[in-house]
C-alpha cells in the first residue's frame, strides 16, 4: 500500500510541476461600435482560409483560400484582400487541443496574428477555433479552409453586442 501511495505522490509532484498551457477563458472582445467590416482567417502552414463578414448582417462569406507556404507570400495575399475589402479589423482562429492545451499550431497562429498587426496596423482579434474544420467538413464544405474561416468569423460576430 505504501508503494502505491509513494507512486501517487510522485505522480502528483510531477503533474504539479508540469507546465501546461490552457486556452484562456473566452471573453467578449471590446470592439468599437463603428467597426463594421472584418476579414477572418483560418491559418494554416500551406493554406489559409479567408472570409469576409460584417457586423450588420452578422454573417460571413467565404473568400478564396490563400495557398502560400511562406510568410511573405501569405502576407502579400492578405494585403490584396485588405485593399479590396477595407476591413476595420481582422479575426484569426487560434487552435487548441480539445482539453484547451496549446500546441505547435497555436503558436504559429498567434505569430500570424502578430505579423498581421505589425504589417497592416489593424486590430487583430483572436477566436478559439477548436473544431471549426471538423464543423466545416461535417457541413459538406468544398473548401474546408474558407468554410472554417467563415465559422471563426461568425463566432466572433456573434460575440459582439
């Protein structure tokens, strides 16, 4: 019995010292009321889904998916979308494991958000995008990346007052 107790204590000690990053609790973003037009992105290393949406209708429409692997090529494609759509802000999906823990793509998506802020000088809002691709595929999307971007942007728009 003491062996079990000792191993439980060791496991508890290991667990309590482990660094686990968990998604922050969702909160309503503070978005100025005059922000009406948004572009949403489902970041991916090879493909980044894109969507356009507005506050008035509360919906999003898919845009062509960016098929670019390098940061510069991806940001050049985003630049074209920003010039065309003139958004007040950008919205990115940030992926987490089902338990809320961060993973490699979490860091990549957050880096993409920092690049957008720096390059385009627009506010960038982050949305927990767990299951957006699964939802897009379950809905029969032909372009799962663009459909995921719509889901992310619509989730953001629903959070606005």
